[in-house]
C-alpha cells in the first residue's frame, strides 16, 4: 500500500516535471526565435488604431500617480489613445488624483463608479470601462503598473500584424524586486513563469493566458463574449479560456514590458495568492464538468494542466513529503531503494537549472545572489506554495459546499521608491 | 470506451509479454543411475500391533536403493499370491511372534532370495539349519566386512542377536561383529537365504547392512575405488540473508566448478515484530539467486516460512508442532488438547476426529507448498526438490509432498509420534513411504559454529559413508557464517577422494502446482507457467512484475532528468555568453 502511494506520487511528480522541462525548452527556443523576428517592427504611426486603456482602481492613492505618469510617457499617438481609469468606489484620494490628471490631459478619462454599481470587483469595473470606451483595441493595466513607453505600441503592432490573434499578452516585471527576500522570490517566480509557462506554451501549443494586466484585446472579441465574468475571481484565466473557446488565440510578446508592484509582506502575498488559486480552482470546476462543450479542444491542454497542478501534482508532492518524513521514523522496508534518492536530488537540480535558464534570458538577473535565492526558494517559497494550495483548496471546497458569495480581495499597495 | 479498450489491449500485451519470456535455463554435467531392473520386493514383518514404524521404514530406506517396488505386509496377512510375483522376500521379525503355519510353509517352498532379519527366524526350520540360536543379547563394538576382513570399523557398543554357525561349508559371513576378542556372525548367507542377526538397523549398523545388501541384490559391494555422489547445500537462504555472503560463496563454487544446492525459504518472519519479508523486498538477493541458478546452483524449497508459531524463520519447525510433538493438526494460536480414543463415545466419533486432524494438516501443507513453489517460480527461481525444515514431517506430509515434488533432500522423520526419530539412508533411495519421491540423503551434517570439531566430524562421517558403494557424502553450510568459513569448509570437502558432486539439473525432477510445472532433465530446466491463473491467485505475483517495470521506468526518468539538468546548465551558459557579447 505504502509502495503504491510512493510509486504513484513519483510518477505524477515526474510526469509534471517532464512537462515543465518541455515547456522550459519551448521558452528557450521561443526566445531565440523572437530575437530574430523582433528586429523589423514598422515605424509608421498612421495605420495605428484607436486604443482604449482600462485601469480599474480601488483605493489606489499610493500608486495611481505613477501609473498615470507612465501613461503620459507612452509612445503612442495621443489622438489615438484613450485612458479610462475606473475609480471603483475608492474611499481614499484616488478620485482626486485621477481627476487632477484628467483635467490636465485630454486623453485621460475617469469614471467614478459609486454604489449601487460599484464594488463588483475587477471584472465589474472593467465591464463599466468597456461600455464607456471607444477604442478598437482594449488594453488593460492594473493600477499599480508602470508600463515601459513602447509597451502599448508593441502590443498593438503585434495585434495588427497577426490578424488571427484575438489578444496579445506582454511581459510583466517586478518593480520592487530588491525590497526584501519575498519580492526577490516573487521576481524570480514571475520571470520563470513567463519564460516557462507563457513563452513555452506559446511556442509549443500557441496557448498563452492573460495575466490580468499588460494585454491588448480586440473590442470585437470582448463584445462577442459579453465582457468579463463578474463571478470569476481570476477573471483573467476565465477570459483566456473563453477567448480560446471562440476559436481565437492569444499571443505572447516579451517586448511589451510593464513593471508592477508585488506584495512586500507575507500576509498580503498570502491573500493575493489565495485569491488567484481559488480563482483557478473555480475555473477548473466551471469548465471541467462542461469539458465536452468546449469547442476548441486546444485549451483542454491547459485545463488538464491546471487540474494536474492543483490536484495530482499537489497530491503527489504531499504524499512524497509525508512519506519522506515518515521514513525518518519508520522502516517501511521499501524495495525502491536508491532510485528514490536519485530522483529526489534530480528533482531539486531540475528546479534550480530550469529557473536559472529562465533568469539567464533576462538582462542582469543571472548573478550569484540569485543563485542562492533560487536554492533557498526551493526549500521555502515552493513549500509555502504547497501550504497555500492546500488552504485554497479547502477554502474553495467550503465555498462550493456552502454556496458562499465571492468576495474580491484587492491587493494592498505599498508606497515605495520607484526605480 | 475507445480509451478503455486501448487500456485493456495494453494489459493483454503486457501479459503476453510476460508469458513469452524465456523460460529455460541450461547447464552441463552428467550422472549415474541405479535401480535398472527394479525388482519386486515384499517385506513381511512382525511388529507391535502390526503397525509400521521407524524400524520398518529404516529397512524401507535401505531397500529403496535397489527398487521402487516395495510392499510391506504383516505376517498375519500374507497370502500365497503375494509371493507369486516377488523377486525378493524379506522377513523382518522386529517383535517376537508365533508365525502363522501358512506363512512358514510359503517360505519353505519359496525358491527365490529370502532374507530374514531379527527374531522368529528359527521358526523357518530347515532354511536356517546352519544356525544355532544362542541368545537375544550380545553387544558388538567393531564390524568387519567379508571382502576386507582385516579392516575393522569401530563404534559405540550396539546390541545384536547372538547366533552361532553350525555348518561352515555353505555359509558365508558377510558381516562379522566383534566385541573385544570375541566374534559374532552378523549377516550371513547360505545360497540364496540370508540372515541378519539384529532387530534394529540403526546407524552405524545401517552403513554396513546397506553395503552388504549389494550382495543380496547380486552386485558386489564397495571396493573403495568407486566414486560417491555428494552435494553441498547452502542452508536457510531466506529474504533477510546477506546477498554479499551468498554471492561470495556462489563465486567460489562457480570458480571451482562444483555444482551445489540452495535451500531457499521464500518468507522470513521476524520473531519480534511478526513482520514478513519476501524476496521481492530484496531485489539484490533475487539477482544473486538467479546468478547462482545459472552458475551451478540448484534451488531446493526449504519450507515456506520455516516456522509455525512465532519462532524465527530458520529456527522454527514448519511442518511439525514441537511443543506438542505432533503434526500440524491445529492453527498456530489454537490451544492444543490431545484426545485419545477414550475421550469419544463411539469409534466413529473418534475416527471423525482423526479425519479432521488429517484434513487440517493436508490443507496446511498443500497451501504452503503451493505458495512456496509459485512464489519462487514467479521470481524466476525454480525449485527442483523439497527439504522440510529440520527434516520434520509426518508420513502424511511425505505423501502430500510427493504430489508436488519428485525429489526430497535431507533426512527423513521415521515416526509420527516423535520428530526426533529421523535418519538418512547412506545412499540415494526411493523408499515406499515417500510415495515415488527420490531421497537425496544428507549424511555428514553441517558446519556448527559452536563446535570447534564440526569440520572433523563431517569428514569422519564422510569417510564412513564412503564405506558403502555409492554411499552419499552430503552436508550443508549456513551462508551467514561468511565467505571465509566457507573457504575452509570447501577446502576440506575437496580433499575427500572420488566424490561426484551432484548437479540437480542433470537428474530428472518434476515439480508441480496448479499453475506451475517445472521439469529438469539433462541440464535443462523447462518451466510451464499458467501466468494468468498465477496472477489471478494472488495480486502479489503480478505486482512483483509491475514493480520491476515501474522501477525501470523510474530509472529512465532519472536518466532523462539528468540529461535535462545538463542541457539547462549548458543553455544557461550560452545565454550568459550571448549577453556578454552583446555588452548588456
């Protein structure tokens, strides 16, 4: 019995590791390919379409100023640009700050969303913004984002070039990565996520998922979909799936970069990640049972991936952890022997080398202290992730059982020196 | 549905793969045979309550070397027709008795070879008119054989019957007993009539009687130049044995080109934790045993757990309850109340009770033999013979075992009342109470670490058995004693002259269960396994193979994972170089 658990956990863990290994390879190949393609973007502005940038903001006084400033800095013809800040029932100075900028710049608009229409979370705010916008292409930024000046332009050019793409996703980087150990971990995590999951999936399967910020999507597609799903906790994952289901795809370009603020305290990180995890579990629940109804089977790969990550991989790692601990105290007389230790060490080495490869694709990220952080991450951050997943699973299960309403938790911002 | 089908077909492919795995193993060497003309022997006996006990069985073992066709009958029940087809008639007067007139008459008219042993022979009148019956007690301490009258073989004083020879001319004395300066005729012949002046044929008498029996069956006994079959048996090889010791010994034997036996116990029971360990828990041992099987070793099943109650494997008795000195008529945790006929109201109740006991023992032995054979065969280890733990087993046990095995190795328990009554024949034999099984007797003992003289004693025993023509020289060794002790032992064994080490594979053996059929012949082992049935009978059998495959896959994972690590390091270094080049 024990052996059965051991073998099955090893198998699931390693199947997932192989999948990740495969994705990482795709990410690497994509980076090579992209360097060659990216040299030839047009300089002509006349054919650029009208773009509406939606920025939902709820109590964002700490960060909104920088965000608006970065909008001003955008290298995009201002007559073709419409920035819509949806001030979603803020109790702080967000309203006044945004109004101030709106009066100064014509292309900046503010919608003050008050009860009873307010407080429906990010999806609700985005839907309000969408109704008020006029752009042919909709771009979304979170209120804590400071995109690089060419980010929107790169997103739009990609959409123009690739008519079949319904949306295009850029890359996000961590602005406060040097703040503390947690933000350093998050920095490494986001870089790895984008090269492994985003670029890797894009390269092999032409699948990317919308990360909630720094993406452009055609208005026509949004209208066809009827906007964002207000019930979804992770509106981005949900939207991605619906886009794919329509028969479109989402492309990934690493040249559209935005810098965003990441949680600086564990408590905030925990709340934010719980929301994401619960959101993803919601998506799995929603689509897994209606699996056969999905028109585009390609997205099934992603759903299965989610399913594997959230249930099997998690289960596998848990069992493996439990067995590891139990084996310190009891002798199960397992016949598996040496290979289990070899796999244990190799699993760790794979993690480290995969992350290092991802870091090596970003300028200035491959240095000695990051090597130390990667090793530490395996023992600390990854294990925290495990706890978080378990917690989220329980929470989501409870919610389903008691049919609780979704409450949207807004990530707390930090005032900081922006570099 | 489609997917399900695919899965099913995968499963069948897998089973088919297992079924077609190569099943035969080859090796070399040759061997001599015995009973060529298989005479019919009838043994008529006088005993307490006309029952067959250890005395008759000892004679059975000695005769079994010359024939597989031996019939025992009490003197009161002999009929004329029993004699009609007999090539040899034996009478064993182990108990004093007035013999039936009819029987005496049959003997007097019988023309074939007649051998009388022990009491009552005077009643045959003129057949033994060359003998003067003096008394029932005499003691001897030395024996000489007819073909070498000057060579005296000493031993502890042993009782025989005291006779004198009245007529010297036609009488040959095959064996003579000596006490101090006095001589006692012990085994003598007048034409085709023989007399053995002893009521029991225990060791050491059995050695000389065995040799003299060659005269009875028309062959000449040992002349000290013939070769002797022998074997070395590695004892008590269970799943917790150190594979290194075993491998060390296996390599020595392979190098010396000495074939040998391995007494294997499939399950080790920890006496403290009661945990059971199987060979599947020690892949290293399975590998070692397979190496041995390919390089001169032959596997002998040595019980299933080598214990009954909670004793340790290798220590306990499996087919005998030593606490109550009785066969396994009950479960291990059952309280044992021994009942006699007086405890029952009717005879049929008592018979019913006996029947239940026998049935219990039967299913107990059957289960353990089946499991033992099938479990080993599932690993690819093919037992060719059986050896009961501590050589203890009831008469019914031998009968049941004969349904599974054609060869038995070791010594035989001769009494159903006391396990301590056991003996080995001095040569290979097929006594009737083994129901067709051939006995490869163990004759010289084992290397006892407690006894500094153990090796000397073994050599002494070996020399004693070389007195007998075809006398067996066989002993055993516990591998836990280590490679060095084994070196010493094997060096001593090699000094023994004229030994032909038995390779079990070269002889004919047949081992059978419902799902497994193992045949050995001329160096080849042929195995037929009904794998489907085997896998259905216990999940463990299939899971062993599945695990082996899974383990291989996991190693495959490790190789791919290792390569990926190397590849990632390489790509990372390339990326770093690229940035350096671009000046980022």
